[in-house]
C-alpha cells in the first residue's frame, strides 16, 4: 500500500486522527446507551438500521447488534465503489463498535421476568414517553459527536448516498422516506398507533437535536469593519484574540475615498470581545457582523472527507 493511499485513508495528522477516533468512540457510547437502554426495551423504532434491528429482534429474537452489523456490512460491500476510502474505513470501525456495544449492553439489560421468560429491563418503569425523549436525545447527541469527527454510522445514509450519485434526488428526502417506511413497519410489533406515534416522535427529536448540536459547534461570525484606526484594531484582534485579520482595499462609491476594510472570522462566543475592542479603539467605526456556518481552516474546523 503506497503512502498516498495511506494518507487518503487516515488523513495527514496522527494527532488529528487520534482525536477523531476518540471522539467517534465517545459518540458511539452515547448513541448505544440511548438506543439500547431507552429505545430498544420499549419497542421504539426511530428509523434507520437500528429501527430495522429493533423490528428483527422483536419478530425473531435475533440480537439487535448482530442485525445492525450484518445489514451495514452488506450495504458497505454494495457501495464500496461509491464511497471514499476514509469514509469506508471510519464507517466500518463505527459499525463494529456500535454493533458490539449494543450486543454487550443488550445482554447486561436482559432479565428473567416473573413468568420465567427473558425480557429487556425497563429502567424507567412504564414511562414510554420519557424513554422516547431521553433515548432520542442521546441518539442525536451521539450521532452529532460521530459526524463532527468525520465518522459515519452507515445504514440508510449509504443507500441514500448511492442513489443520489446516479439520480438527482434530495438526500434529506430520501432519508426521510426510508425512515417513514421503517417506522411505519413498527405497527406489526404491537399493532397499536402508540408505537407509530412514539417512533415518529423519536425520529423528530433525534434529527432536530442532531442538527442543533452540529450547527452550534460550527457556528462562527464574520466581521466587516471600516475604521480610521484599522491598524490598531487589527493588531489587537491578532495579538489578544489570536484571530487572523484580512485587510481589503475599499473605495467609497460616492466619495471615491480610499479606505481599508477589515475582514475577521471568529467563533460566535468571541464576538462580544471584538465589539468591546472596537468600541474602545474607535466608537465611530462602521461594523457589520453576520453569522457564518461551516468555516474550515486553521483555528476552525478541519475539512472532512
């Protein structure tokens, strides 16, 4: 295996790789706790491959973790030509971790009931709604943690990505359609509408919390500053906040006056410090601040493949 291929698989930095894999491990633990402790025992199908695993477990008794692994392995083999090497390797690692963790936790949570049968422990008693909310939140948080590290849980994402490569169909719409079908199939478990409603609620909570965590982690701001004291402002932003500053040459359309314009990208929590700094150095400065989503490069997020 040549160096170029190795670099494409693991990325340029060993320390970045270690951090990513530790983050994916943390996300796997959170995701597995949410699914195995709160969703699976209460027969809550939230979509995706874990939803199929839940259906299979209650219909056949086959371990949910094993079903999760087999389905993902089959999908990965089918989609090998569609996916990149790094995506493939990280997806396989996360799949192995999740499937193994689900099987271990499922074994630990299995207990003998009063009538002598085996069943999963209900740690919240009969509070199915609370189990749905807690489990869905943990699933969403776990997925966000994995995705921010450049990992993937595979599953229906693989199907949607493969279809989207050859047909111009929205990924979000494809995933939604697949989840609706999977959750709709949960009616065969309990033959009641509560199972369907709780499943769709879990999907809604998990997906929205996933989006919230990812967007919050990546949220940055952009400053455009026009000031006669631009050098002082740039110097202090550079030294005190350790943020880069770009100086642009500008010209007033009406006055034809030449001016320097500062362009600054910073994390949202740093915006208060920048405003205070500008107010102290030049209260009359013209300042524009806007939200920016997804800033990649030194000091911000790393571009993931």
